[in-house]
């Protein structure tokens, strides 16, 4: 079935480039990412939340995409450190041209973690007189009744 004024599709349409790739047909570049200053669980979480680290698994990326993700890296690193109590890390990035692509260095100084040393719970409102929450000695057991 043909529509009025519609022309037939081209016999061999040009393929569209993948999202974030160069449309010029130029080959992509490789990206090596190095995280400095963190290790263990902190490093694992930084890598897990890093767009740049995920992109480094691909050998076909544009220079513009690499630059954009290097700019995003400090915020992603800060977000990754928050669950561990590091709320004011200092993060620097450096992007260097290498023989086979790019080398991105993310230098992280986590700073001092916030540590919870004491807690005090005060129940206000209608539940303050509940038997489970009324005595200070029961503060650890305060919560919904089981059963």
C-alpha cells in the first residue's frame, strides 16, 4: 500500500551512529581510568558509580564524550563516598593524551569521615507514652511491637 506523495525508501539507508559516538566514521579511542587515593570498599563504590569507568570498557568512544565524563567524575566520586561518611572529599581530575587514546586520572582525598559516636532518641507526639518507648532503659528496644 502506498501513500500519496510518499517516495519509496532508499535501497540502502546509511546506518545511524550509536548514541554518543562520532557520526563521521572516524574510529573511536580507548580510555584508561586510574583512581588514586582510595582502596577497598571505597574504590569499589567509586568505580561502581563512575560513568567514566564504565565507558573505559568500550574502545570506541568520542573525545567529546571522554571530556564530558571527566568533568562529571568529581561529583560522582563525592556521591560514591557519602555512604561511608566522607562528606567533604577533595577530588581532582586530569586527562592526558596517550599513544592509544586517553588516560584519565581521578585523584581523591576522602578527608575525615563523619563518625556517629552517640545517639539520643526522643519520642514526641501521641506515641511518647507507649510502654515500649517510655523508659530510657528500653530505648534500644523502642519500636513497633512484634507479634
